[in-house]
C-alpha cells in the first residue's frame, strides 16, 4: 500500500479493471494476470482488440505472455533496473507530459541543500545510521518546509512502525510550504535530482543486468512512452510479483514515477492497477487486521513515538492542508464507534484504552517470538501458515511452543494438524507427545453461507446475501467474534481495573437473528459507514464527520456506503456504465477512477475529447463528467491555492488533484513516509547470483533479514552451493496455499502435482528429465517436485554469465486430495522495511535430479549442503 | 476462473468440517467437542492468557497491551469480520499482534 499511498495519497489501485479497455498501451509486470486474475484480464483483451499494445514483462512465459504483443523475459529481482530504464528513457528523450508534470506533480519542488542521493553516497541516501541500520529522513524534506519533528521519534519513521499508516509524507514537515521552480531547471528541484538519479539506468545497463536485449527494451520504451499526452494513456498492472521483494514498495514507486511523468494517473485508460491476491486483500487493509493501523489507515499509537495525550497525537498526524486536515474528525469518530457513550472529551475519547505498539508485531515479528517461546495463544482465521508462509519449518515448529491454538477454516488445514502429520513429526524433530499445545479447530462458513462485504482489487465493496445456511456447526467469523466478545465482556463486566475500561466500554450490541443467533452483518456495515450519535442517523458523506464526538464512524474512507437506514450501496446491482456506477460502492465517494481531477487541464477542460472523464461545468459551477469527481464538488478550477497559510482541502485551490497530499500533487519524490528512501534505486535481492552493478551496497540496507540459525541465508552475491535464481508463483486452478482447492476433486485433478519449471538448457546441463523428479534446495529446506522441461523458461546472460531461473508453484502440502512438498519451506523469513513482506520472487537455489531423502536423513543432507563450498 | 467455477464443490464436498475438533495437550488424536463448550473454553484460555501477560503501563505511561496472544488472517474474510476482529482484539483486549495476508 505505501508504494501507491506515498506517491498518490491512497494505497489502493487508482483505476477500475474495466477501464483498462480504454488504454492505448498496458504493461503487465510482476503479475501473470491471465493466470491469476482471469476475469479482469478480459479488459486487457478488450483493449488489445481496440488496438492497444500489450506488454508482459516476466521471467516465465505463461498464460499472460501467450496473449500479448511483446513478452519480455527478465531476471527476477531486476525490476527497478528495468523500470528505472524506462524512466531514464522518458527523461532523456523529453517524453514526459510536460504540462501534467509541471502542474500535477512535485517535479518543481526544490530539495534541501543537505540531501544526498544514492549516486553520491554509493548506494545510500543521506541520513543513514549504520549502527541503528535505519534512516533519519530529515534531509529528505522539501526546502522551506518547516520540519514538524518535535517528538522523540520522527513522524512515520518510528523504529517499530511499518508503512501501512497514514504518513503520506505530510507528517514530518508542513509540506504546503516549499520552494519551487516551475521551469524545472533548478539543479536541486525534484525533476533535476531525478534526472541525475536515473541517468545510469541505460538500455545497456538493462541489457547487461536484466538480461533484456537492448532492442527489445527500446521497443517497450517507445511503445509505452507513446501512450501519453492529451490524446493517449497507458496503464500498468502488477501483483505480488512486485510486492514480494525486499524492495517491493520501491518497485511500485518506480511505476508510480513513470505514470506521473507520462501523465497517466487519474485519466481514463491510465492508472496503476494493483491486482490483489485474495477476495478482500484490499478490504483487510482498509479495515485492517494489521498491527500498525486502525481502520481507514489511521496510525496505531506507538508507545514512545506517539504521545499519551490525544491532543499531541492529533497534532502530530493531522496535516494543515489537504484531506488529512480532517484527521481529528476521522479518529474521534472511530473512537466513538468503538467506545460509544463512554468516549468523552474529558477522557480523550478513550485514546488511552487503545494498546500501544512497542515493536514489530507483524506476522514474522511475533512468529519469531513464538519460536522463542514468548507467546501463549494464537487465532488463525482463514489462513494456513504451516504451508502458506515463508520458512514453513520454522513456522510449524513455533506452533508447538503455544499453550493454545484456535483455527477456523472450512477444512482441517496443515496448520490445525501440525502436531500430527507435519514433516517435522515425520523427521522426528517433533512428536505429538512432546507438544503441549491445546488445539481448537472450528468449522467455518464459506462465502455462500454468510452475508458480508468484500472489497476487491479496485476498491469496490460488494455485499453478498446468503444463499444457504452453513452445514453442522460451521459459522461465520462474525458469529464467532460476536459470541466470543460477548463471553469476554461478561468476564470483565464487574472488573474495574484500568485494563478493562475499554473492553467494558466497547459497543457490542449488534442485533442477532435466526436459530444460531447470527449477528446482523448490515448493522456492522452501518457502524463502519458511520452515524450521528444523538439521533443515530446514517452519515451520507465524509464531510459530515465531526471532531466533537457527535459522529461515530468505523472507517472514514467507507463513509457513504450505507447512507440511509435501508440503503446498502454495497448491495446495489444495477450497473449503468462501463465504470460500473450502480453496481456496489467504491471508496472513496464512489469514485471509480481516483485523482480524476487530473483528467482535466488546470483550467478545468478535458485534456482531449477522447480522454475526457471529469470536467468543470461552467453552467452548474461544479465538477461533472463520467465519474464522481474526486475533488470538492464546487471548488472551481481557477480558485487560487493558499498553501502557505490556508487550511483544509480548499487551501489546495482548484487545480491540485492529489487531495490527500498537503501540497495536492502526485509525488515523484517522497520526502517522508518511506523507510528506504525518497526515490527507488536498484538493489539486488537478499540472495542474488550477481553483485549490484550500481553500488557497493548490494541489497536494500533497510530490509530486515532476520538471520538466525533457524532462518539461514545463502551467501550473496554468488553462492556456488545455490547457483540458480528461484521464483515461486501461483496457478489458475489453485488458491494460495491450497487449503480451499487441493481438497476439491475438479481442481485437484486439473493440477494434481507439484512441479518445477526448468529450461531445456538447464535440464541438459544437470541431467534433468521431463516427468522425472528433481530435488530443490535452499539453506532453509530441501523439497522434491516433478520436472517440467519447457521453453517457457530460458537462461539469461547476466554480465557475461549464464543465469538459470527455476520456477515453482507453491500450492501443495501434506493434506488434501493431492499432496506435495511445501514450497514455502524454501523461503527465508525476511522483511521489506515498509510493509514487512517476505521475498518470494527472487532467491537462490540448487536443483539436482532425483528424489530427496526422508526422515532424519533429510536433515543430515541439509546440514551437508550448508557446509562451505 | 476455475476456482470460481468450483464454488459449489467448495461448499458441498465431503471433506468439509462440520463439528468442532479438539486436541488435548500431548494427545495423538482429535476429539469432537460441543460448540458452546468449545466457545467457553476458548474464552477462558483467552481471558487467562490476557490476565497473565497484560501490561497496563510502562515507565508510568499507558501501554494497555498484551503481546502474548496473536491473530492471523483476514484477506479471505469479509470486511465486517475484519472490523469485529480489530475492534474486539485490539480496541477491547489490547492485543497488538494482528496480521493477515495483506502486508503489501
């Protein structure tokens, strides 16, 4: 989310999948969209039929590559070199959409004199603290913008913080105040700094280190950069092939820079489409089950960084200009939704009932604590970490250190039965007798057996009614949480200790219905939408939120989804147009393409007839068009900004489309809000066969390796024990770790067995036979898979050496109708610094013909493998 | 697409769990458990672990936290479910270790 969030203001896809049909060129990279998002891919095909050029950049030729104009194989993990190459091409050849760049981005903003680029400091930006292994981002700020850092920790850069939070660069400084040069000639303006930063990302560099021939690269560059300007637009689609890297956020940032330079954000056929991998990935970040944010991307309070006074917390996170000037309204309304009448002005609306974050409480952060015996209990709901998470061996062994484990799923997953049939039990590392963990396995209702809302990849909330009741004791998670909460609140009811003040205040009076006392799901959605406290009227718009405790709202960004008692807009099913108005509700404010003020020129007229979307209606004196304007409705284009002294969104004036940013523009350069730099720069993966061609600093210095005896790494660059590049990926027929699909007869039959894709060249080199077995090893694990020798894989020439790439889908495990080794056992637990995601798309491995040993023999082999070469 | 086409089987296949299963410490087998009993037991475990590990303050300032109880999952769930999980576990019980598949 922070890749898009810091660049544009919101962490969601900027456009709708249908709108891809309006594109003149589409790059799909870090995604096999045809394979993993086949329904949305129809719109790519629609665009192709209309003459758009489709480009797929991917190490493997797959179902997507088969349908495009240009397939570009590149070395996994070299994405920023490739995208940086495109940026450099645009800048060198003056291909940028100049008027858009000048008015709608921070290209003109001048940077502080003490800022130093990675090009100056051999792979580091200024502010690197080698001892703490993190950046002090003070020198990255805008020149002339007063720093807001008064506290003990820098805003948005708290040691423990991840990057899901709302700091979109407006917290560390008063970003409305800055110096700029709209000629873009000032040597320290963002445009010129960026020009120097990317100057070494040449076609030759791309050829040498991505393995992409220069002429292929130039063809891509020419094709995509021509989808720009008043008459044309291009779109970029990505998925976890970009996110799951030790620098994933910066890969997405590269795409954001490219699209801002080409003027492709907020316009039809433009945009960046983040393709999410689960039904409600977007939803579970908007309404987070994450440690560092509250609903609507409000930051969780951090113990030392955030004060214990609401006033100071608000002062820190509230911006003077732009939409985050409403921070206090969003936050206090959330407290009112959580704590009801008990939240008062006098008690800071219950601010100190919220727990404080004190460290890395993300999946890997607490799982390592679990491995070290520091945890007691765990709830796992609709996830299967025993096979779905990195370093499965560590994950499973850690479960044995719990006092109790609750699993809720539709089937018995590997996570639920780790104590019985895991590989560790087979190998004698664990035995049921030695595992004291008490396990509760609850049957969960499926999507067709409960009501509720998913928020999909394009920020679209879709409500489902319930066709059938769940079987037996299967229940929704709403049921589980509601009735668990009821019991817990009962225990606390007469207990006045401070720890129970919030729990006792927690509003939990959802109406129930039916023989199982299912809570009314719509009542939860109504609370998320928000209501007036005094007379309990549904709120119609974000603008109705107040900072005086008179409104309650569970997630400000969703306000408007349930604007009247009987009006559930997520359940609307009457689509009126291509963008789907009338079908479901898109946050915010049913804007299908966000930042769409940018689809009009600064004077409010469309850039062109062909690419019109939202424009200023001179007669009605308001924004009108084919989408709801993502802009104050009656803020006229000629309205002058008052960034230096004004307040709120109005201070942005009539022509600053990125309203969440305090300066109202898209950020080519991110002054604060990211932990690994204001500009993307190429680093090698944590495990790489080659050295970083740009700098002595090989990998992202801010990434966390979490290296320890049970989470070891190969040497990098170039470990002769593990000479090949490995990527994991998914197939159409299976869902992630396979718990919902390996159990089904049709899908199990369609993709019955784990396989590894290798090129004919690699097969020849080491003697692999199509259809036979291969053993694949990394420092973490050894697994076996059937060999698929295919031209879909090909070796690449990287800096004069031939690099082989090995592909492995990861859907199998030790349960279900079809079984196979756990591919995720091969991965290390590592953390990208902003969102703490692991690196799954680019690591190193060995592959040999034949099957792996079993039992203790396997552990011996792993030890031998790790002996220094 | 094939996953969507198999939605019927996803809900009706014979491998679906229909009863609560329970595994005692150090046991080699599952047992069946009545759902209401299981809910009571989970509420007890949760309450006891929270009691043992909760910290109200640190250095005299409000902490209101337990790091010994965690939650995982959410991207396959509805937003209403995610909302209640965060509300009860974090805003009610002080659990900070919440995570899901969406660390993107």
